[in-house]
C-alpha cells in the first residue's frame, strides 16, 4: 500500500478526517526526521470534488486534489458528518465507491459507514460507527461495539476520535505493530486507543 485518499465533502466532521490524516502524515514526517525506520512512507491525499470544503464546524479546507476519481489510490477513507445525507442519493459517487472496493481496501470513520452501507459494501459484513448512528447502520449490516473493526476489505471506525485509532490500524497493517506504536508514542495517543492485535 502506497497511496491513501481521504474523501471529504461539505459538512464533513473535521476530526473524522483530520485525525487519520495526522496519524498517517506523522509517519512521513517522522521518517524524514530519521525517527521512523520505514523505507517508503505513505502518500496521503485529501481529495474532494470542490476547491474549498466548509466542514461541519466551520473549518474551511483546501484539498490536495480536486477529483471525483479514486483511480491510483490503494486505500480510500470515507469520513462522516452532517454532510453524509447529501451523498446518500449521489448515484454516481456511490457507484465509484462500489467499483473501488471491488479490489481495494476501503475505510469509514463515524457515519461514513452509512455511506458504505448505501453503496452496498456492508452486506453480510459487520461494522461500527458513532453510537448515535448504530441503529441507522443496522439497515445495512450487523453492528458491533468497537472503536475499529475489520471485516475483509472494509475497516470501519467508531465516532470522531476513533479516526486516530483507524490511522494507527492502517500503519500497523502497512508497517507492523512496532511502527504504529512509535507513531502513537510520538503523538501521545492513550493506550486504550491503540487497537493492535
């Protein structure tokens, strides 16, 4: 895995995507500083279909790439927030999510799991989401009470702060537990948020 895309949209919850971005990007900066013994750090892009995204709490973000395509990415992360409801009826977007997930890993944070459900990616699977959205998620899959849950090629993370846990899990999958622990130590992430196997 080399390239990670984090798709954001109007009214996305800020920490849903900033948390996982910070963890993954920290592995690159630590490598550049000689503090992390990895050969090739992940390239992480925040992508969107608009030039400027106004998030759920007012933060304005300029994405790295303006695109509706997920081509070239090895992993896609879909965060949540108030804006997910507008994507439920976006047929072309949901189709692209389905096509990407056929042969790639896809992740959700918080209510981003509902988008994966609407795209048909959670059928027969288990997933987690924010505690307030678990009932809604039951329409699409079996819901588990977990900060991070992996089912085949789908990794779902619970509410908001679980974005950090997701970042550590991706690092563990890519580089191993030791690397993920080193980044967690650098970021002072509490032990209970480190979902290592």
